[in-house]
C-alpha cells in the first residue's frame, strides 16, 4: 500500500495535463478577447464609412 501511495505522490502526469489545460484556456480567452475587440473596431469603421457614403449620396442627389 505504501508503494502505491509513493507512486501516486511522485506521478506528475496529471498535474502536467492540468497545466496544459489551463494554458489552453488562457490562450482561448486571449484569442476571444482579441477577436471581439477587432470585431468591434471593424464594426465602428464600417459604420463610419457607411455614414459617410450615405451623406455623400445625399449631397450629390
């Protein structure tokens, strides 16, 4: 029984898997945050462009 417990204490494969999982989760959060920010910025730019084009269209009619 002591031998089994000693092996369990020395086995770090489970801890390594958890660490990789946490790293993957942090990378995912960073990617989602970046994509959301980029999406919001692009949306603002396209809205601005649309407003300018509609204004220009109204002036030339």
